[in-house]
C-alpha cells in the first residue's frame, strides 16, 4: 500500500482496526469522490496463549496495539472516525461492574467437545437451523456458552460482548452488539435479524446477557478521556459501527458491478458463497451445512466456511521449526512443478482444525485414504491448493443450486487473492472466470461503511463501483477441460454434511 498524496481529493481519513486470527493492523483509509487509498500505520501479531484451562486470546495485548496504532494514525493527520472488525463467534464476559471476566477463549480450544449434543438435547439440529440458519461449526458461540455452563465466570457474567464489541466498549464505554457478527452466534433469528427469544428461553439464557443490536453505520460512541489522551485523538472522534465480522466487511469490498457473482473471501478461512436478499432455510440447505449470516443493508451472506490458507500457514510454521524453506514464492514454484491430483484432502476434516504438525496430518490423511503420500514440500502445497480449489467448486455449485441462482463469475478477495496458483486453480476447477482482489478487502469494507456514515459515499453498489475503479484487480480465465476436476471431485465425495 502506498501513502496517498496530501490533497483536497482526500478530505477524510478513517482508521480501520482489522484483526485477523494471526495478526492485526490499524489502517488509515483516505476517501475522496474518485479516490480510495490505504496506508498501514501499524501491524502486530495476534498470538493466542495456552493457559492451564485452555487456549485464550491475549485481548489486553491486542488492545494496547490498537491504542498504539491509533496514536500512529493521529500523528499522520486527522482521523474522521474509527471502525473495528475481527473474526466471529468468540466473546468476553463482563461482570456487574463492567469488568472483563478472564481472557476470552479461542475458538480452536477443545472445550466445546460434546457441547453441541447438550444443546441438541433441548433444541434439535433441524430446529436450530430453522431459526438461525447457521452452519454447524463445533465452536459456534451457542456451543461455547453451553461449554461454560456451571463455571464461576459464567455465573458472574452479566453481559456478553463479541470481540469487536468488547474492544469498542474499551474505547468508548458503550455496550452493543453489531448484527453481522451477532448472526454468527447461533442465537439470532435469521428471518427477523433479532435475538431469538424462543431460543434464549428454551436454552435458559438470560436475555439481558445479550446487548441491543447495532447495524453497520450506526454510531457506537466517542473516545473515553484516557483513550483520547493516550492516542492524541480528539475526544469527540466517533467510533462507527462497521460490519464487524471481517467476512461481512470483506464482502462489502467485493468489486462486483453486475449481478450473477459469487465471492470467496480467502484468508485463514475460505468463505465461499452468494449475496442474497433472504435466507435459505430449507432442509437441503441445512444438510449441506450452509450458513445464512447477515451482511450490510439487510443482505444475507449465504456461504459455507472452508478451512482456508490455515493449512498452508500451519505447514509453514512446522517447516520453519524444522529449518525448511518457508518462502511463499519458492513453495508455489515447487507446487507448480508438482504432479497434479497426486493426492487430495478434505480441508474441513476435523484433524485439520487445531494447531500442530500440519504436514504430518496431511500425510497421515493421504495414507489412511489409500492415496500417494506427498514426499516434498511442493507436493504438500499442491495438495492443499488443489483441495481448496475443489472445495471452492463444490461449495459454489451447491450454493447456486440451493439458492436457485446462476453464477457468471467469481470474485476472490483477501490475502488468498495474492496466490496466483490458487486463483488459477479455482478458475480451472469451477470453469468460471475469477477476478482476484482487492487483497485488503476487509479493511476497505470497514473504511467504506465509515465513509458512508460520514456522507461521502452512497449505497452498496456505489461502494463497489469505487472499489472496482480504484483497486488493482487480476483476471484468471479457466484453462483446459473439467474432466480431471470431475474425477478429483468423485474421489473426495460430496463434502461436509450437517448432523
């Protein structure tokens, strides 16, 4: 990213706090009538900590880095407003005094093992999906809450705040729940977009635990005095509610200017799906494990979570410990030379969820399924990327069928859009053109929602036109026939199914 010229074309600057599962950034976005530029002012690691009771997020370190990043932003010039987006499902609990009750758990912690079955004893999977429309994932917030039942923290809790709402509370003192992130909890009614009183009652959850909902663009308050003093920002600087689920922000920045598009937001996870006007709550949709999460302006993100670049990043961590090459261009060059379809994995297999020795797990999976075991780093990378491309193909074809939509092109945004091989393989697997970029889709979506709240841009279509006209995009055309991909699909089967 480049620092934009200082001119009247950039009248307003917006600070986007963008936290991912492995790192966080504070990015300053300058928005003008025909201009949209980003400057990264601070980047920092997001490293979970394993305590005796489980894997936790270090939220205090994250918040300190956010404050330092906002101070850096203040030194760069005026800040019109601040917005925060993070990953979904995880939360902090506050006591009666508003104090945080311990560090929030990480969604990859195994404390939720068996929690779903406890919920299903009261509300069946079919009933749960009929209300929430949410994909079954073992770490959904509703299952995390069930796993905390009977603990001292849960007993003392008076307010539950999802991670971006917790950070906003620490910046402003205000309490609220942003709706795109709330829709990932398994407690929001997919039809009404409100907390489900029926579910809360049946699960014996106090409605007071869940704050009033906020929509993207709503004001979330201004800076607390000590925050303003530390950062050097004006105390009246507003914090604006954005689409605080990072995928929802990324979908805002999909540069689609015509209907018929699908999207893949590719980072630690690949979120592949469609933008709809209403949820799809059919039994077929539930069985195929699709989710209906809220987007901006009443849209529905109809998608499925796929284990994304997590597999490659975990491989790189293992290889780094073993003093093996981890340079992405080198690994991708080796993958290009590796044999096609030598081995494949289901990226969503449960053994790939937790941190650990991913190359060994991939080799074990291949051996267990009677496939050739990848013997080189390039073969492992090829296996991962072809498997992800197959998962993209399967997911988007199912989404189109279940929603009754046709797809004419795919927009692949996020960090994965930098991966030329993955983009080309996705085009080849799906038989559809792929438009790659913007890489910084999440931060851009965050900034554009702030800019709209400030009156600088129009509706969702206007935001996307601005993205398409200002950001660097790459285009990939499908190559070859799909027979090899059809055969590979048959090897892996139909994919994940809901309980």
